[in-house]
């Protein structure tokens, strides 16, 4: 399939060809709408619908479907068709059980510590609901902090925690504020769908709504997707619009997403549209996009919108996006949309490091690969290009990063931390690039022993990562204290040898290294 055909299919699958007819059918086709209060042009839930339905879109129709007909429902800042409630309930059950992320552990601890506060909120809703946040007393116990979003009141955190657990839900808005009530009083009874089944259904629907996906460098079309002429029309796209949300996919489709793409886009015959937001400061990367299909092809341009840049910490520390989780607590994570650009900025030899990993697998017969810290799939794509017949299993703690990787890899990707049990081997090749340095020394030694247990005899482990160099002038990679925990090259080699590997250094540049560790046959 050519890029031009894939682009047309993607535009048609997202109903940007003018074929959308009404709000409900559009939400069903797209799968969901993402909600945000930031509105450089309009709130994304409305802008996404306007871009499909045009001037005839009535904002009141969305409210009617949510709060009167109850054909749609809101959960965790997304709007879904009510038919998807069993799938979302599977995610709620998973969130209640899981302890993998800091947010999940915090929510559990917060609700356990505040049992009385929880009972009070549920009792008030049962007797007087629906209610606004300000209708509740703050009866939280334990440490309180003056949070930038919530202030010192913990009511909002309690409501959001109960919302994530599926005990309460949003049943309307009053002056922009959410109106809360018991979920059992608002949502219908549904069948129970297992988490694995729900994930499979959601993945297929996501593929269907996108029309095409990139698998090992080739475009793959969903069976329900169709190609055809796309009429000449111009629309403004929200930063949350799924045609451009995944920047890697959008760029692979030939959709220019940044000012640096303007010249190339012009040479390709793409007319650019710009929509300036008030107070926009020039020179920073915008996030919206405008699409203008011409001559039957999807054409794209940049719509300047408000963008939250990753916070720059003190000099000498890695730039990380600060994520405000659903319960309001902050934690660091990498933003999938900006990850690759950030890595190339912070690590000038990033691509060279990746290439050394791929090159170190030359001549190795590879049937099964395990990648530790898959991220958005930069390493995995290189490996599968060299070993097209191999099956790859990847783990990462970030579901958002894996969602991006899944679109191009089509691999077995699992949300899991390095400290968790590894997927069952044997594997011919285990690889980790820029992930293991987040573990301390004892955790690294334990990981290396577990890696050895899952490798096939004669298998290979490749570690490309940050190291502590012998000379202080070779410390060039930004690092964040307590988040990045590199060790010396000598220590890593010693621990790998201790675990039973034969080691060698494939590549070394200042504070970056690629280590080869072979398991004897």
C-alpha cells in the first residue's frame, strides 16, 4: 500500500472526508472524545465534532446525548458510547487491582487512610445527590498539601478517586463544574467482560477508527476500511485529534506537523493553513493541525495551539514531562508525543546508540526477542527490520508509550515494570536501551540474574544505557537525581559476569555505552 493510499484511508476512517452525519454516529465511529478545559480555539470534544460535522454541529446536542438520553457517558476525561461501558468497567477493575504505577498505589493508600471520608461522600450522594464538589465538607485525614490544582482541599481528589474506581460518575455540569452522583444510580447494569477480552476489543476498534497502521515498515489496512476520493475541504484539528495525536504515525503518513515541515510540505503540493491562538508566543512547537485533502489525498498543515512544554529542571537534569495524575498527585513520565525529539536533543548520539544495538545482533539467529523498556518502539523497529521473522515481546511501565509503539509494531506489548517478573522465555535475544539505569545497583544485579534465566543457551543480552564515566568531563547526558541511577561501566560488566554472562563493550562514547552479554551454549 502506498503512503498516498494509506493517507486517504486514514482520513476517511476518521470521518474527515465530510461523510459524518450526526454526533452520536460520529462518536461511535471514532470510539471516544477526549475532554479538556483548555480551548485555544474550542474545547477538543467540540472541535473534533465540528471538524467532522461542520457548521451544522450543535454543541447542545452533545450535552443532550450525555445528560438526557444517556447514550454517551463520561469517564476519566473521555466520552464514550454507553455500549462501551462493559469495556470501561474492565479498566476500572484493573485500576482497582493494579499497584504498578505511583498513581495506582497513591489512590489505594488515600482511600484506605480516608475510609470515613469515603463513606461520608457516598452517603451524601445517596441522600442528596447529585452534588457539586463545593457541596461536600473536606473531612480528609493525613498529610495535606497546597496543590497547584486542588489547593489544600482534598474533596476533588476523593471524588476523582471514587470516579476512577467506578463508584461515582459525572451526571452533568453546572457553570462548568462537574455534577456528581452514584454510578449505580446513573449507569445501567451490563455484562462483565474480562480485562484481556476488553483490551482486544478496544485494540481492534482503535485500529478500525484509524483505518491503517504501520507494521514493520508496511501499511496494514483494517478489513472494514475503504479507500476512495477525499473531497477538497479544510478543517481545524484539535491537538487531541487522533489523526495527528500520534506524531510518529502522522509523519509516516506524510502529514507535516511542525514549522520545519513547511518547506517539504510545499514541495509536495500541500497548502498550509494557520490559525493563531491569542497570546501565542512564536518559536515554540505548536500542537494542533489543519487538514486539507486535495486531489483526493489527505493534506495537512499546522494550526498553532497552546502547548504544554516539558518542564526543564535544574541544569544537568533530564527534561521530563510532569504528569498530573487523575487523583491530582504529580509524577514524572515521558510524553509519547515529544519523547523522540526530547531524546535526540538530550542525547546527540541517540540514533548512533540505537544503531549499535541493532548492529550487535548481526549474525545471530533470532526467533524470539524480549525488549525491556519498549517505550515508543524505536529500538524494536530497528530489530524487527533486521530480523523480520522474529516475534517480539516488549514491556514498559507506561501504557501510553506502548499504545504508540503498538500502532507500528503489531507486537506482544505488556504494561510491566522492570522489577516485575519477566515474560517467560526462552528468548534468543533480550535488549534494553536507556531503561535499566532507572534501577539501583541491587535491582540491576537482580535483573541480570532474571534475564539469564529467560535466555536460551547461546542467547544474547544487549544493554545500551547511561553509565558513570571515569572522567567528570565526560558527563554530558542530562540526568535527574533519584530518577536516573547510572553505575560505572566496570560495575555493570562485573554484575553481568557474576550472573553468568561473557561480556564485551560494543560501543562507548563519554557516558553512554552498549554492552554485549552472551550466554554460553
